């Protein structure tokens, strides 16, 4: 809630200021008292808003009034201005304004002290202004939220218990195949016990969940199977006894007509359970929320008759919880291109094909409710044309506002419900998504690291790290289906994602209206950059000509993201004095000259570079606060020692070696080693560096105490006899830890340019009783004649990826003793005599084979092997039928992925095997799309492959593929029950080539 977010904000920002004030200006206690007073008032106003929202009742806590929403946005803006004020003052107190070497003359030091004294007076005045603004905000909260004016005479508020309105869109479009899939889930599997199962239909609001379930509910086949049926709209507060009695009476009335009113209210639940104890029933609970889960848990008995409960929800966690165990989760898909056209332009003959209609459909992103709203809007025009479509597309965000066109009223409500379910820093994380163009997937870890740099991951719980809070916020957006997974890692974690199209448009316009984002030009081309006092500036440089913002406006900018050619945009850089995030990874025209003044950005925490930069200036040492440095898209091959010695640097990405001049400087190398040995470094990710015969990084790894992830490109030079020993020692020091410490380590080794027996030559000593190896993830890429012996020592290994030209049974046998292994991926041109035997891989949950040779045989599975497997990927074009693989023995299996190039008969065989399995696992196809740029430094252009899902019609196939934009493909979404998120399976031809989790 707002008060918790306020507490977290004040603890982090004000705490930073108090430390400086205590240390530098103890005699100015008045300033500290002013800030403390401001702190308390800020908390009080936020708490007052929380109390009022709670007093409305839990059912309305997220349904804010327009006034409450405006006050929340005002508090967010005020919070940002307080933080600006603190950061400016802190900078003046702690930073010397001189050359980056840090050496200053006496005159300069005196001038700095004078500036500090002058700044105290200025800061005090600014605090007074902020206090006045806060006082005014408090009065508005009291007047408009706590003690609002009474409603006009005759005004009747809408009942909170009424069923929400649904779009009347005529005959459902694109519902045929989803309906058949859900109907099949109502059947029992032959040979399995009849038991109650919960089927959760989940997806973003407006996808047609209720429409789909209503079609299933009314289908004659359903009526024939289930004589006792009931439909419940889960609206209201479950904490009230009247609500529960109303639900129970409504169910009893439908399954037992005529008798429901005769039952006493105190005995409704017992009466219902008694009546249903020997009946086969179907109950639909529409729009269930987390607080209403006890309906399922306490009311409906499992009587062994094969009963079914269907729930609809837009919350992934609710769906997972409802269907946990023996249930099913059905993930709603968006409509394909042809169905979208049919829904939006049906009956509108004057809408000619062209860019306008196509762009409008792209923004609707296959969401039925958005398409229906567009159709209603066009029908309200006397003569809808392609030109009108183009105009609507450009101004769609305006129509999603509260005062927009009436045709978008229901869509607007869905979007506002999602928006109002977030507050504080989670709301900032939500709005932050508007920075990025929606035509390319986002990397989850990039988004999280940017949130951390912006300060949007603070928590009022000191036991929780900021990384934990950021990940939690991301999961909230996933659970609400606002963020859609595009690609996943080997361990099923979301790797890349995108915001739902229409939600992105809504967030972008909300952000612009609140001055959270300045001018995002991806979808709204204008001339010039108009920041309007924005916090974040996102610029498509190809669509602007000059920077028209004032110095004062740019002084508020906290992040600058540039897409396209650098042009004149870089001229704004020096004016962004409080900049924390600078993302130039997709800034094509960037060169070394653009970095000349970068050391002046004292607050910078996140720096990502691209373009033609081939040298990092030594002045980077001026970026004292830098936490993330991403050089993967640059041409930088040598790293200056000043970069790796940045005290707050936590994540360093690229493919480099230390600068040759630094390696020759013994004094510098000694200084670097002392820097790590004295625990001054905060480096956690180093992905990665190149090792030849030099020992520099290998010798330093053991001193990097906080290092968690390492990527090493091995380039063994013949004749350097100590290289293997140095590498082995570095790996041992990185992975070994005292037995009483819990450290997690991730390692990736690429030996493609080395000899066949290179990785096998690595030797680790067994740990003594006081130490253990704590490597959790290992990725090996190279020519492996045999499995390196050191792998068998890693008893705690959870994730393993091996890529080699040939893999044999000998490789596999050596892995069976890794009892903790959960995720295994094996990539090879050829598999030889692979068989997974009884009792092997007892803990394994996900197994992936990528076999490039079409004639290569796939492995055999004995019954009793891999008893906990959830996901099986068999990516081999030469797969014929089931190839002797019996999946019915894999009791927990939820998905099977096969190559899209297999024959139609092979696909049918796998679909039939899935239908005969108790869990009804999804059969997914992985198809080749187009070449894209590899994200990994040094990798050539590669073909990516995409899961196109279990589809039969061209339009359904298009629905799975339609999100491919520019450089990255996307895929259809699917759900593995028991997993916290939707799981999307994708791979690359170089899937092949394991990369560090970045």
C-alpha cells in the first residue's frame, strides 16, 4: 500500500541524507529536523489514503475513485521531487567538482566548501517548498477522500455485488478450437480414478475467458455429462457472511431448483455438501480472486464421481493455486490476424486494406475486447475508412483515458482495474514499462537491473534485499498477465517478455500524462524532444531532429534510453545531472567521442553501450556509483583497470581482456589485487572474459569474494603448460566455500577454440570436510571426448547444459549420480546409444535434447526413470513416431516439445499419447523462424526457433507467431501446473551454445 511504499522510500532516501548531515554538518540540526518533519508528514498522508481505501471494504480496495487515483499520482510526483532534492544536496556535500583524477588545489577546495555552505540555505528553502506542497496534498486528501462532499440528490451508486458488464460482441470469433480443448478437459482419462478436478481459465482481462466458458457450459455435450450445474459470479467481499450465504444459496438454487429457499442460512453449506456427495456436478466460478479461494477448498466435495469445477481469473497465482495437484490450467491465447480482422472490421466495407488498419490491429494485439471496442468506434462514424483507422491508432491512448470515447468504456475499466491494483514502487515499475517500444521483447534481468538503479525496488522489510523486491514486483506483473513471457531459460525462468499491446498503449499515455516519461517517440512521432519535466526520457532518434528541452527540465531526468542513430540527442546528455540509467545499447551511431563527458554523470548506476565504441575511456573512474556496465553490443576488446575497480560495480558484461598497458604495469596490477583482497569490490557478475596464456583474470577470481556468476572464453595457446593448472585453480577457488556458508555460484565455460580434450583436462581436488563445492549452474560448450571428471564432484549442481559434437552413453552415465539436478540440456550433432535407466535422475524436472543430425536416434527411457519430470523437449527433425518413448510412466509430465519439421503422423502420435496421459500434457511444436543478432558477444548471426503451440488452423498458428517484431521472435504461452509462471519454450540453433544467465 501507499504507506508501506512511503516508509521504504523514506528509509532509503532520507537515511542517505541523514548519514551525510550527521557526518558533515552536525551543527545544522535544524535541517535534520526539517527533513524528519517532512518524513513524518509524508507517511501520515500516505497512511490516511490507505485507511480510506480500506474503509471502503476489501472488494473496492483496488477500485479507486478518480479522485483517489489523482492523489496517488500526486504523491508519486512529490516523492520524486523530494528524492531529487536530497540527491542534489548529497552530491554537493560529498563530491568534488574537479578533474576525474580526484586531485584538487587548495583554491578549488575552498570554493567547494563555500558552495556547500551556500547550498545549505538553498536546501532549507527547497525543503520549505516541499513541506508546503505536502501540506496542500494533505488538505486535498482530507477534503476529497476522507471527508468528501455528499453525492448529489438522486445519485445512486452502482452496487458492488452486481455482475460486471460484458462486451456484447455477437457470435464469438476464434472460439472453436479453445472450446474443444476445454471440453476435452471435462473427460476422465481411461484407467485413472474419477475425481474432482479444477480447470482454471486464465488470461489478461478482455481475452474472452467468460465467453469461452459460457460456450462450454451451454454446449449440449456438457449438459449431457453434468446434470447438476451451477454458474457463480464471484463478485463482492468474501469476508462478509451475507456474501458467503448468497453464494451458497445461489449454487443450491441451480443444482436443486425449488428447495434452496427452504434451507436455513446457517445450514446452507452442510445442506449443499450433503446434496452433492453422490452427484456428478459442474460448477463455474467466474472471475475468482485470491480472497475467494476458500469456496473451492471448503464447499465442494470430492465424491469420486468425476465432477468438474471451472474458474476464470486474470491472476496466474490464483489459477495455479486452484488447479494445484490434479487440475488443469488453460492459458487463453490472443486472436490471430484473420480473426482479429473479422472482429474489428466485420461489416465495414469502407475500411480498405493499408497501413492504418494494420497498425491499429497491431496495437490491439489480438485482444477481443479491444477489437470489439475498435469496431464499435468505427461503426459510430458515418463512413469509417483506413484514414480513420490511422487516426484512431495515433490517438488510441487518448480514448483510453477517463474522458475518452464511450466505445472504449469497458476496455478502459479493465485497464484501470489492472492499474489500480498497484501502488507505490510497484506502480512505478508498471509505468516504467512504457519506456520501451512494444515491438521488441525485453530481457527480464535488464528490466530488473534498471529498476534497481532507479530505486524502484525498495522494501520496508529490512530482511528482504532489493533484488528480492524487484523480482517480486516482476512476478506481480506476470501474475496479472500484464507482462507476457516470450522466452524462458533452461530452468523455466522468464528470460524475455513483452507488455500486452493495449496495456502498453495505456501505460505509455498514463506515463506521459503524469510526466513519468517525457516523450516516447516510438509510437508518437514529433519533431524535437519535449521532456515536460519528465523523470524518464525515451527517444527514437530517427524521429526527432533536435533537443528542445531546457536545462531545468533535463535536470529531473533519471533515465535516458535512445533507439536508432545517436544524432543530436547525445547533446542532451551533459544536462541530465541526476541521470541514473543511460541505455545506449540500441543507439547505432555511437562512437568514442560521445563518451568524453560521461564521467560527469556522478549519479549514474546503469550504463549500457552499443554502436561503434571500441575503447572505454579511463575517465570512467568518475562514475563512482555505477552498478551495471554492459558492453556486449560494443567492439570493446580491452578493459581499462579503472572500470573493474569501480567500488559499486556489481554486473559487468562483455567479451574482453584487461588492457595490455595495465598488464605491463606491475604497480597497477598490485593495486587491483589489493582492491579485491581488501573486499572493496562489489562485483557479482563477470560475463565474461577471455583467457589465453595470461593469468590476470584467473589469478583475480579467487579474490573476488562476492562473485556469483562467471563466463569464461578459453583460448588455450599451445606450449603454455601452466594454463590448465591456472584455470583449474581459478574454478576451484570460485566454487569452493566453507561448509557453514550458503553461497550460490554459476559458471559457463566455452572451449570451442580449444582442443578436444581441453575441458576434460580441468582438475578439481575433492573438498576437505570443512569445505564444499557450491556451483548451482554449469554450462559447457566445446568438443568433449568424455565428461570432465570435476563435474561429478559438484553434488549440489541444479542446472547443467552440455554442448558437444557427439554425446554418448558414457557422458550420460557419469551424470546419474548428480542427485540434485533439476534441469538438464544436452546439445549434440549426434547421440550414440543413449538410454536413461531405472532410478536415474530422481530429481530431474526438465530435460531437453537438441539433436542436429536428422538420422540420429533419440534416447530410450526405462520405466521408473525421471519420476518427477515435468517438461520433455525432443528437438530432432528426424523424430519418427514416439521412437519407443513411453510418456505415460512420467506421472508429473505437463508438456512435450517436438520439432515442427516432424511428419504429420509423428505429431498425431504424440498428441494421442498426450491424450492418454492423466495430466493431458501439452504437445508443442518448435519451428524455425528467421536470423537474428546473437545477444552473446562474439556470436555470429544465428537462426532462432520458436514454439508455435498446438494449433491446427492457419489463424491459430498466426496467433502464436504474430508477436514476432524486428529482432526477436515470440511464442505462444502455456502453463505448467505447479510452476509459478506461464512457461514458454523456445530454443536457438545454437541452443546449442550455452550462454550465461544475464
